[in-house]
C-alpha cells in the first residue's frame, strides 16, 4: 500500500525566513496531495492541495510543488510569521478521494520572532 | 467548507468500558471518515462511514472494536469498545462534501483510558 515519508520532523526558522517541508510517496497511482496544519488542541486544517495534473500551486505565502516522476512533493512557506508555528502534515490519496488519505509523520514548525 | 462538530471534545474513561463519539455536519456530505491520532503521532484512517450500510474498515481495525454508524448524510458515530489504555488517542471525524473534493476535519475527541 501507499507509504508517505515526511522530512524534517522539526524545523525552526526566524520570522521572515522561508520554510520548506518535503514528502515522498510510494504509490504511483496516488493523484491527490493535500497539506494540513494542526495547532495544539485542534483538528487539522487544510491549507493547500495539489492534484497530479498540476506541477505547482500557490496561495499567497504558501506554495506546493509536485514531481510525479520522482514521487515527491513539497510545501513552501515564505515570509514566515510566528502564527505559522504548528505541526504540518502532508498526505496522499491513492483512492482518488479527498478524504481517504495516507498521512506523513508530521513536521513541527517553530517560527521565532 | 463544512462545519463539523464532534462530541465529546474530551473524556476520561475506565478500561473495559465503551465510548461513543458523535460527528455532526452542518450540510449533507457524500463521504465521512474516522481517523485516530495517537499521542504525538500522525493520523491513521480507521474506516469510511457508509450511509445506510456497514462501514469499510482499514487494515488493523475491526468492527467489533470500532463499530460505526451513519444513519444519514450529516451524522455519524464511532464507538470505541472494551477500552484499554492503548486506545488513548485523539479520534477525528473527516468529511468530503462532494466526490473528489477536499476533506475537512472536526476538532477531535481526546480520549484518555485509565
């Protein structure tokens, strides 16, 4: 079955710097790749997603890139702010369903003022 | 996006007992899912809650331990049966409003078994 690896597990940056989180997946049939942000005591919040027919997607300070050949996708956050501090999860869906997901292990991002 | 309410938000339960978690959505959705998030870990899919039929369970999860109901398009329950301390986790409801669209999560139910 699908397996998603996420790196790094922790990431600390200075406010205003960029942050990059990388994920790899194993199942070439996967075609949907969302990213979720989880703050302490809350459920995961969808921040951006990408489908396999697109190589890059951007939403303000957040962007996601997808390399289907290499089976990896990345989250890029520019101009980081302290409120970006949270745990970020990547996920992949080999079922062509947005809700049936295999998650990465998570990255704890800390943005220092 | 759909607004998802889970009850209870947290509970402390005695081992050997059962707890039923409710998930209510403010609009009709096609798909509902249940996930488990063990302490400090990632999310693992337990099952897909099917409206009007038995849930579809993922490998490692069985109906006797995690019975699920979905009587209509806005509501589902997950029961954690015969609990042990290893069941201490956050249980999350997720919905997919329309087929092949993004999924949204509830705030989760934090369960502690003592």
